[in-house]
């Protein structure tokens, strides 16, 4: 290992973190939910446009400090989306070649963003991106980053400006600074692991928030949480890009989660239309899943006479989803009844009561 390169690499990553301001925490007060404000942590404002910016930085630091990366060594990842985009950005900062292994069907918008940051896209014709990434790493004598294994351990969950610490710090000056629920999706499981651990870590001094994880269709996380069967596997992946997995990933830790909610894909996409009305901007598909889960929990708080904030995430912006979540032909081809769910969600926001 070259000690000088390691020092420069860590300094580069730390400098990048200091250049990046913290992400915004947006407050939404919905009249039908008095005393139950909704806060949205806007991760789309990171330099690479998504929540995965935090993960990618942590994965690179973890790999460097473990002795897995050195000057000029290629980095390989199994990802066709936001993680690959963010990792390509950090690989370019460090002068490392980057290869994203992905299905050949990956949208051209995602490919273009990976290539914009200097990454190379390695296409496969089947669904085994994990095995293909491992084989490519062996061929190139590179390092397979493996976000699905290392996401939960690469991030310093005790603090160090992780997303959990950032949320609670930003909430400190709010009228009610203690969230009743924090609502997040699971892709790798790294975000839910970080937030769930941090909630428990701070619970000796503070009233503990509860962590809810929302799961889309074609994902095993919800069933695994309820059954404990880690062998669960599906033959197709989630329509809601970036979240849900067809297998149980090593970074998904059910023990730190207080509740899981399954959200129909049509409801997730309908929620994006509703959120566009509320915020005046478009967000990515997983943000719609978050909003549906948040509204359900807000309605439950209201029905039980409880008050207090609910916090969730804007995981990324809507510009990456013009060919899917915001495409009428794609929605029709997938057979999704978005209009019915949109009417239902608008009624929930109007009346403050959950409708199944």
C-alpha cells in the first residue's frame, strides 16, 4: 500500500464532505393533520443528486481504511442507479477507474449520468449483477465495492454527520423536536440500519423515535421482516428504482426497525403527483413510497389523538424518472391504476383519515 496516496485520498474525501453543505429539512403543514407536521429531508441536493452520495463516500472511506483500495486500482459495483452515479463521482475525485455492472435494459438516462462522472457501464443480459461484478473485479484485479454487504457497516452510525445525526440536529429548534416516526425505504438497508441504530444510541437521553420502513411490490424485505426467512427470493425486481430487493441483502437489519409497511407501486407513483402539488417540484419514485407510508402513520397518530412530527426523505429528484414514473406509456404498460390511488391520497390529505 502507498501511505502517501492513502493520506491524499482520505484528505480528498474529507475536503469534499466539508465543501458540501448539509441537506435541507423541509416542513409541510397539512391542515387536516394539526399538530402533526411532515418534514422531508431533501437528499436530492447532494452533488450527485441523491441519498446515495452519503453511502458512496462512506464506502470509499471504508475500503481505503481497510486496505482494499490503492492508487490506480479499479472499483467495481453492482448497480444501475444512484449508487453507481455517486460512486463514479468519488472514483473520479480519487483518480480511480470505475465500472458499474448493470442489466442491458438500464435506462439511457442512468447510463449517461454514470458516464458523465467518468464511469464505465458493463452490461449483462441476465439478472445476476452480483456474480458478474465479482467476476469483473477478478478479471481487472479490482475491488468489488459490494454496497449490499457493506452499506450497514461502512457508515459511522454513532454520529460523524450521518443522516440520522443530521435529522435530529436540524430538528432541535423546531416547536416539537422529537419525531414520532422516521420513515425510510430500504434498498441496501444501510439507511434504515444507520437511523435505527442511532435512535437506540441516543435513547438514554431522549424520547426514542420509532423507525418505519416502507417496501414496494416485488421486494422480499417486508416478508422477511415478518417471517424471518432469509432464503426468500423473487424472480423480478422492484419497479420503484433504488428500493426493494428480490433477495434478502446482508445490510438489511430487521432488529432496528419498529414497523414495516408495504406500499403498492401505483400508490407510490400517485404520491409523486400529490407531492408535486404540495412542493411544486418532481421527486423520484422512492419518495412517493415514503410519502404514502408517512401519510398512513400521520393518520394513525391523528386517530389516536397523538401529536408530533413525522420525518421522511426526498431520496432523489424526478429528472431521473422521465421514462418510468413520469411516463404515461410506461405506467400503462405496467398496468398501474395511478388515478384511483391519486384520488384516495388526495382524500386522505383533505380529510386527515386513512383510507385503505
